[in-house]
C-alpha cells in the first residue's frame, strides 16, 4: 500500500534557506537607517496636492508635524536641506543622530 505523505518534506528546504535581511532604508530627514517601523510621509501634504512619499522614522515625522503647518511644509516641498536650515529641525536631528533606529519619544507641541 502506498504512503499518503512522503517521509521527506518536498518543501522543507525552502523553509531552511537563510534569506539576507533587506537593507535598511535611510530616513529622509535625519539620514539614519530606519528600524522595524517605517513611516511613509508626504513631504508636501496630501491636502496641498502632494503625491510623493518618503521613508521616515515615526519620531522624525512627529517633529515635522508639530513644528510646521501644512502651508509651511508645502513651501519646503521635497527640499530637505531647507528644513534642516531651520534651527529647531537641526537641533532635533543632532539630538536624534545617535539614537536607536526604533527610538520613540513624545515631541512637545510648538507654541503658536
């Protein structure tokens, strides 16, 4: 009588292959490699006609959202150097430079 199942799993080799991890994508704002969580951010807000998305850390996106209005972000557009010229952004990027890619913290709102 024939066996229903093979003694050897025909797909067993597929599960044992070591796949190389995907290279970490750099954050659009700070340039650090992204961790396990990647936020796809619209540099020009969707409400202002933005279609392009860039990879960012969650904390970097929070910092942009709390410090800039949609109109200000629209003016900067895809110009990351323009954003880095802002003293608050530069201070933040310098502070977060040595943190773990999955580091999170609360960002205080800018007084308006």
